[in-house]
C-alpha cells in the first residue's frame, strides 16, 4: 500500500510540475520549435510535410496522432507535453519489472505499486527534465526499458517489436536492442540448469567484474563458441530489427535523418570519461553504501590503482593514454556571435 501512495505522490508531483511549466513557459522551448509544428502537421493529416532540421524518426509525432484519435487529445503545446509526461509516469512500473528481474524476485501484482527504487530512478535528473518537454527522450526511454524487460522474460519477438518501435523515436536505440538480447542471454547462460539425467550444459566464463582480471577475458572468449548454439535461435527476431535498421541507413545515406551537415559522426573518446564521471557523481550513495562504507571504498580503489608495481604501471599507462585521447579527440564547438563576426 505504501508503494502505491508513493507512486501517487510521484504522479501528483509530475502533474504539478507540468502545470507550472505550461504557465511559465507558454511558448515552445529549446528544440520544441522543431517538434511541435511537425507534430501539429501530422495531427492535421499532413504526413508529407517534414522539417529537414529534425534528426530523429517520426515516432513521437505518430504517438501524438494516435492519442489524438483514440482519446481526442488536442495537439496544442500543453497537450503535446502531456503525451511525453505520460511516458514519464509509466516509467516506474516498467523499471520495477526490470529491477525485480535482476534481483530474482517476483514483481508486485499491481502496476500501480512500483518499487521505491524505481520511483527514485524515474526522478533521474535528465529523464525528469525532458519528461515535461515535447521531446523524444521519455517515450524513447520507456520503450527501451520495456524492450529489455521483455527480453529478460524470454519474450524475444515482443522485445524485437518493442525495440523496433523504440527506434522510431531514436534510431540509435538499435544499440539498446542488441543490449537487450545480450543481457537476456547472459542471464540465461548463468542460471540455466540441466534436465534430470542430462549432461551439464556448457557455461560461458563470466566471473564477477570486481574479481575479474585480464586472463578472464581470454577465458570468456575461448568459452564463447561452446554456448553459441544455445543462444543463436533467440537472435533471429533481433536480426530482423538490424535488417530494418540497415535498410534505413542505406535509404537515408547515414544514421542521421536530417540536418546531416550539423550532425556528422565523429570519434569522441572523452565522451566515455564524461559518462564515467557523471555516473560516479550521481551514484555516490551506492558506492559508499557497500560493506565497510567510504573508508573501505577508498582502500579498495587505492589498492586497485597502486596496490602493486603492475597495478601502478597500468594506472600510469592509462592516465597517459587518457591525457593523449583528451588532447587529440576532444571536440570543441565554437559559436560565433554577430559581435565576434563584426570584430
């Protein structure tokens, strides 16, 4: 019952924020000037109009059209923002299923009783912020998580369908479709059991990350051929998604749908460092809540970095490599104002 109350509070907070946002920001904000007119064109039945500055597929606008025709939603700015907020509201129940799978516990019977942990994750700053704007982020995220949940339940055809839908919001979600397959198969190989009187199934060498070393990577690669036969049948629906994605890239002449001149793929190694730093900054409560607390964490990190001559050498080498990649592969966006141009 308490989970349902917390979820009700979460929903109330979302509605309040959206109402306040529509009061203060009554005009399209950030990229909404591109998305809102495009959605309104679709709502009018004009499916041939397309803004060349939009870089993502039309899944967001199709969703708005469906809500308009089924629930009589108007395609005004507040109602369009409501469609993305509905995706944010549906995130906690889906995340609860995913968390229960990884914890190997039964999910709650009611969708209206998501776990507190799922509610906290749904309030993740980026997801929360874009859940109130007419952007692709929230609907894209909900379909990606739903894809992973379906794959974890061995419902691979459903997972492939959901993954394909997620790609209509963000074409790069094809990477998460492959992740859903790989994640589900790793769990399948880890927990599967042999039938009575049958030989034990072959295992993929998959030690815990904290206990793994360079040699374990070699063992994992060597053990992979032995399990491929068991996991290839589940790959079939995902290969169809890859085929559709490949056809799209061939037809479009690249991954980016529009405005290709300002969206050129580039090798940006420091992006990985930004991700690690950002994740560490937001995940510090989890990091310090392990056995031994912060002191144990500091000791473990120090040991892994400088616990021996080999570890120290690897740390120095990696530091130098990171410095070189930052120097060579950092992308700098320079925006010149009219004043700079006059100077």
